DNA sequence: AAAAAAC
C-alpha cells in the first residue's frame, strides 16, 4: 500500500488530498504520479474507478505550481469524451488545487452551455483547460484560444473517444499543441487505432497498466432475468418488480435508446418511483442537475443512456439495472461498474428478452460466467402487451390495429416492498418478488401523486415544499409511498384496477422456496 | 442496431 505522502507531492496538494479523506494511493496513482512528476509521458491503461483522475490531476497541479503563468496561454489541457466527465475532472481539479499558494485558474470548455462565460475566462487567461473536443476546437476556430503554450496534455478515456469518432479531433489537438510537451494518455483498452495514436504522438512513454478491475468485479453480484417476451411493458413490469424486491438505496437503469430512457423514467415516476432521465438529447442544465441530484442522494433512480455508462464517479450506487442488454459487451462491464465501487458491494440486474439473443451471448462470453438467474414469479409476462399510447409518445410506430389495452393504463402490479435485504443463496433461482404478506404489516399501496413529472421546467410548486433549498424539484416520491390513504391515492382520478395484471405473488401467503 | 459530441 502506497501512501500519497510517499509520492513526492507538495504539502499543499497532500493537504488537499487528505481533506478529501484519502490517504492511500490506488495502484495507478502510485505508479503514474512519480513518473508524471518527472515530466515524462505516461501511457496509462486503466479503467475508470481506478483513481485515474487523481493520477493525472495531482502531478499536473504540482508541475503547474512550479512553472510560471503566461498570460492568455493555457499551460495544461485535459480532453475528455463527455461533458459530464469533463465536469468531473474540473471538480477534482478544483478540489485538489484548493490549497495552492499561487492560485491556479481553469476553464471548463464543454458544449451545451453558453460561450460567453467560457470566453470571458479565456480572455482573462487560465492555466488549465478542461474540455470536450468539439467545444475546444470551436473556441480555437473562433480565434479565442492559443494552444502553443500547452506544456501538459491529458487525454482521458481515449478508447471511448475512438468509439465516438473523436480521433481526428484528438490528432488535430496533438498537432495544435507544441511537440515538446508532456502527454498523459489514458485508455481502458488498447485497440490498434489507439496504439497507432500513442506511437505517433507520445514520446517514449512509460506504460502503466492498472490491474483491470476484472471484467466482473467481485464486489458486484450479477443477476439476470429472462423474459419470454420483448414487450416493453413486460420489461417495465419486470424492472419494477426487481426494484421493489431489492429494496434499493439508489440505482441506475441503463437503456440502449434515448427514447427508451425517457419512457422508462416516465413510467417509473407514474408508478411512484423517484426517477429521472439522463441522456444526450437533454439540455446540459438538466443533465447536470439530474446528475447532481443523484449524487447527493436526492434522486433515487437514474435512467440513463450510455452517456452515463463510463467514467461517472458516483461513490455509492447500490444497484445497476440493465433494462436492455447493451449492444457492445464492453458496455456491460462499464455499466455495472457504476456500482460496487470503492470497496462497496453492489448488485447488478439485467433483463434479457428474446430480442437480446445476439447481444447476451457476447456479454456472457465476456464475463466468463453466468450471472445468477432470477425468476420473477407470479406474473405471466408473455401475456403483457404494451399500450399504443407509449408507442406514439416514443415516436416509434407500431402496426395499426393492435390489440387495445385492457384498462388502458400502465398500472403498477404493486408488489410489496421487501424490508429486509435479500440474502444470498446458493440457488441458481432466486425469487425476486416474494410475497410480503407475512413480513410487512404496515406498507400501504404507493401513492401516485398529481405531479407526474419532476422535470424542473414543469414542476408546480407544491403548497408545502419539503425541500425549500431545491425549489426546482418536486418532492421526492419514492419514500412516502406508504403515507397516503386509499382516498388520497384516488385524488379525484379514476382508480385503475389491476385488471388481469394482479400478480399472483401478492395473494400468495409466503414463498416457501426462499431461504 | 445506439450513443456520444459543435453551433
């Protein structure tokens, strides 16, 4: 175990690090920091969650504190693939540079937010730029930026940039910065195209490979649910049953499509869960705000596209749900890697339908072992059909003349909440939606309230806001589920019954098979 | 197949 104090960092930085509560460096930090401090290039092969950000931020601050600032010329440049990641780097730069006697200035250059603030900072001159490629080059083309003073270039998540088609931009940035500079280059994997890039632009780099947090971290208990149908409504039902049965602290629900992210988030809210969507079609303010809310624990369920699959550092995610099997097996690893972090244990669930046949093979092959199969009892998933209403909203048409919904609404089957955390069993089959009759005397049905959406733009202020400090958000809805009486719950709206969807497990006394 | 990123 290497202590930060052994790495050759200044007292100011060490103090800032210890203020965050860290004393022991991760392997990538222990290896990369001493090398980076000497000014040599680093090729770091490391996944997110290995402490990569500090591994380049700390030596960067150290080296910048020794040099002297030149006006209007950034001395360091950090490139990240997504806006959220860039923001994260910015936050960690701010934290770790807080104690510098000579203050370091920085600017976050990302798309989706106004140019003017960024330009103002650029005009004033900053030491460090933290950017996504598009906006950086945009500023450059507008003549707002001179990159000839860059002494340190950090490329984060290079393989992801490759996936996203950023490599030409990265090459251009390499060429716009002086050849004689230090490059800290990080990638989780080394596909040929990335290797080529490093050979071309890195100068005798020290290669540092952090032990892969194995494709399947031991801290993550992986599960999957096989459904006989690919019907979205059946999937949403299964998702809710899983969430209920798990008694989650918080969780991320990954979908493959942005439209599906919206639908699932909305559906969860309709069913009284505290959920919000994040994906690339939402405006940046909403994305940031939603992420902040999730980080702070204000938001329980984050429905996400793969914008959130990699790199996001949220220390305490208890669950990851793969509503869809990801297109790329790699993405599965990244997605579930949002939980089980920092030594905490996490649980991952994946819904697998006939439509996922191809993708699931690749995923199972990659993780090398079969996740524990979970059986959701008591619901005839094959009989569930989505309502045309959702199809219209999603813009993905269905054949006309489809069977009309019974009851019309996507109503909750309302499985009871399991109070005690589920214990591990050796069974391959776990009943995830147990009858809770005996276990729980108290819980009344959830209360779908009138405010159906927590989208900040539309939020109507409730009469008695529970959280006056966050006026833009409607009160949380997943917690007080049991407060409302049956009458409240009706709230003047027609009560939509279970119809044929009453899950049998609600009427069963216990689940004998469970241990 | 999809997602991400510049206006």
